[in-house]
C-alpha cells in the first residue's frame, strides 16, 4: 500500500439523501481474525443502502454514526487476517459485508473470509459486485417460492417478475429459466417468454398477453397490494414482496391471520451466507447467470450514484468505482480495473 490512509464516503445523520454523504480521509483498517483487508475496486449501490439512511431500521437495528454504506464489494485481496486460509495476496475477490457493519464505499475495506469468494476469470469487478445482494435475493426468493433446482426439469409454472429489469430481476429471470419454468417477464433479450410494459393498460393490470394466470409473482418493485394481482392469479398462487415496507409487513400478517384470500402473500428477507454466494459465482463461472451493470460512478461522485439508484429506473446495478476520481483525481477510465 502506498499510503496509510484512504478515502471513504460516509453519512452522520438519518434522511437527507445524497446531500448528507461526505468524503473523508481516514486510516486504512486492519483485519482481525477471520477477516481480509481488501482493495475495493467496485461497490454496488443497493436500495437497502438508502432505505437504511432514510431510517427504515433505526428503531430495530440502528447503524452507528458516522456510517460508511456499502455491502457488495469486489477487488483485490491485500492482507490476510490471523487464521485466514484459502486466499492469496493479489487474489481477485467478491464479498458481502454485513449490512450494519458497512464499509464498502471506500478505497479499502475489511471483509469476512466466510463471505468472500474468488470470482471466475473474465468477470470484472463491477460485474462481481453487481451479483452479491442481487444474487442472494434472487436465489433465496426463488427457493422461498418453491423453485428448488436450477438444473432444469422443474414443474412448468407461470411466473411474473415485477421489476425484472433491475439488478435482482435480471438474475431472478435467469434462475427461473434455468429451473425450467415459464416466466412472464420484461426482458426478451434474457429469454423471457412474454413481456409486459408497465406503461400500457395491460402492464398496469399485470395481464399476461397469453391470458394465462400466474402461479408465482415475485415483486421486485415498490409495494403492490395482493388485491391488485388477484384477478390474474391461479388458485393457491403465491405473491412475494422483495422489498418489505411496513405496508407489506402488515399486509402479510393480515393475509396469514384472516385466511380470507386463497392466495398467499409473503415478504422476503435476505440471509447472507457463504454457500449461496458460492452458488451464484459457480453459476456465473458456468456461464448460466450474468449480472448487468447500469452505470458506473467514481467514488468522489457517490452522491450522484446514490441519486441515480433512488430514481429506481435502472437497468441492472449502479456501481461506484473507487479506482475513479473523475476530474479531481489522477486515475483515468482506461486504467480502471472495474472494467476488466
């Protein structure tokens, strides 16, 4: 390492959006037992990052201020903490940092070895970072809805994914197709069977072009009441809200208690684990799953990346690259390892 200090982006108060983000210089952290010090090349911006900043979890699991956001990171291993095996210095990596620990929006970060994997050759840092929380969410939500195998041969189900052009939806579509299901989707270029445009009357009512009813709805967008889908659902259909809000939590509780609806409404809660991260990376290695990058911003423009993500109109993931410092820095786009 050329310096004992690094730059990181943090915030010290709830609310305020990107205006509260500030770039500061701090000492480079040191890894503890079971941890790695990594040079961060790419960080994925997740909706949960700005939802936490907006106070969604402050009464349950409040972060400690100043807080450095960023859970999905990729780059290069710099130092091994005590007891860490299976990695070499200079290894490329993809890692998940616990959401309440954070630290990804920085030039260096500390990651748990149990939540760090080596990506396949040819997967760039930006692609790797794009597949962490999005991959966890897609894989685990598919399982929650009863899709157990991604090797083909599963029962043919009609699956609607709302918000399929986002980071989670893109990977989820590929997993559903691998399972052998039919999916009613938004992206023909990823082998979707049917496409709905939310700007049309048909899309606004979630009506399948073929007239078929859905067995499963995976909602990656904002909260939609179960009643909005009801007319298009098969008996015993399941609806999963992928981005829980207090409205969806209450709706799921009412659905479970009242027993009035023949359809099931559930919320999804992601659980991080090394096994699922390995599964996603193996699928990428086999060429069966790929992540998509919507846009890349330098770390010094993290506020712009934050704003862009909050618009919820992204095709794929928004990436922050610590290798780039825009006009104010000396590193150029051509030398950035996010792209290679």
